[in-house]
C-alpha cells in the first residue's frame, strides 16, 4: 500500500501545480496592469483570462493523449507545460507573450483534470480508491494556499517581483516531473495496448493478494466485449454521460468559482473594509484545506453519495443565509461567516467527490473521454459564470444572485437523492458494467 500511496501522491501533484498556477497570478495582477498600461477589459480577458481558456482547451482535448500515449506520459507532458509556462511568463516583456505562456500553463491545468484522476483510479485498490483519487483535490487546495504564501514572501524580491512570483512555479514543476518519471504505467492502459506482462507486474504490486490472472481476465473481458470505435455519446453510455454532466454542472452553479474570484468584492458589498483581502485569501484557503482533508478521510468510509448529501444541505443553508444577509442588510461578519460555511460545504462535498466520481463511472476504454467531457463541462462553466458575475451583481444585486445559486443547490440535492449512484467499494469493471446498463443501485 505504501507504493500505491507514493504513486498516487506523485500523480496528484499535478493538482498542486493546478492550484498554484491558478492563484499565483493574483500576486502579479496589479503590477502587470500598471507595467503595461492595459485597459481593464484587455487585462481581464487576455493577460489574465487566457490561462482560463487554455484550461478549457486542455480539458476538451486532453482525453486524446491520455488514451493514445498513456496516463503516465501525458502527466509528464503536463509537467513540461507548467515548466515552460512558468519560465516563459517570468521572462517576457509584453502582455501578448505573457498571455501565450499563461495559455500554455492553462493547457496543463485542463489536461491534468483528466490524466491524474484517471491514472490514480486505475492503480488504486477499490476499497481505497476514493481517498487516493481525492488526493488530487487536496493538492489543488494545498497549491492555492502555497501560492498565496509564495506571493507574500516574494512581494519585495527584485525590481519586478511579479517575475519571481510567476517564475517560481518552475521549481515544483521539475520536482513533479521527477516523481512522475518513476511511477509505473496504468495496468488498465497497458492491457488496452496488449502489454499484458507489464500489466501483471503492476497489478501484483498494487495488491499481492490479487489472483492476478483472474483480475487480468476480468479487465480484458470488459475491454474485449466493447466494440472498436465506441464513444461516450452512444445510447448505452447515456447514464454515465448524464451523471458526469450534472455533477460538473452543479459544481459551478453553486457559485464556487465566482466566489473565489470575487471574494473581496462580495465582502465589500457586505460592508467590510480592505482587510477582507487577507480574510478572503488566507481564511478561505485554510477552511478549504481543513474540510478537504475531512472529505478525503471520509470518502471511502461513508461514500461519495453521503458526502454529496451533506455538502448539498450545507450549500443550501449557507447560500440562503448569504442571500438573506444582503436582502436584510446584515452588517459585520455575517457574510464572511456564512461564506466560510459555504466553503466548508463545498470542500467536503463537491470538492472531495467530483474528480473521484467522474473517474469511476465510465468503462476503462472510455475513461479518458468521459473525464474530458466532465472536465470540459466544468471548465466552460468556470469560464462563463465568473465572467457574468459582476454584471449580475450590478444588475440585480447580490441577494438575488445568491438566491439563484441556492435554488440550483436545491436541484443538486434532488439529483443526489434520486439519480446519483454510490460507487464506494466497487471495482471499476463492476461499475462499468452496471452504469452502462443503467442498473446501478442508487440507494
């Protein structure tokens, strides 16, 4: 089990770089706009926004290399993309070049949401799969916190501190690539490429108690039963496709990314001062980390569905209170307190579950394609919702906006109760058969 944990952590470090890359720009944000004298629209959509659109492209097309060249090789390329992005962004002297290198880093973020969860789910014993795959989400949250502290420590470094802020990411990118270089290839991917001997060796390490030949036969029988040229949009895979879409859809319709991007603006709307910048970054980050850890601890003990139930109820309570605070003009720390509850609900529910769940519900030969579909749904909404959030706030007010998010989480609760199957404790092959036929036990 020690080796499995080490391999899982190595792959999940892609999540650390994801979190770091996403947040590190916050420290350079104002410096870059002042340096290049760009307009707000250009700065937001190009200088800052290109990384997010790179993420969308990486999620849309990351399934191809993950399937064609393997999970491990794709993870190595992702590390290279982060490395090139970090050094390139730190060395440029114009906004267009900066945006190009940030776009390259975004490609790594998007592709990592496919390759890393797929890899870990395929090497993990079924009884520990949830905990191991959710290490990816834990690393995202850890990367966010480290980026905030890194920006703080480097704020006075050199004549142009922003270069150090964005360039320092090259160091964890190199460390990550070294770790990934020594992990084995996914046994299920090896079987799909008829490299049975290598697959048997990895399966034996994963669980010495396995009857390896029987496990090989189980994996191969599912693979051979599926016709060549199948895709996730075929009728037989409609149920897992709907599940992947809905969990990604509700993830963003909670308002999580809009809140993370605009926390200071939201707090100021509630009557708080400039000190909320520290509160929103460090405070939210700490709550997110603690409850993500709790989610990682519980996901294989209580299951994915129960965590989503708890998270959905927490969403509804906290978002209702936030909406009420704005409608009733509650001043002081009410809104931050309610939003901390919101972050806790997200971390223990959607945050802990989404990447685990999507990596489990598709059969082996379509896992990367299914991951790509779920991830691209997530990232398209993650790009769209924050872009209209300021407009909605000014047009209808924060109370109505948070009421919309509350209503969407009521719908999520119905989705969890009536549609979402429990995947805890089942092999990937068992889940592939059940969900393809739509027969999984949803209790």
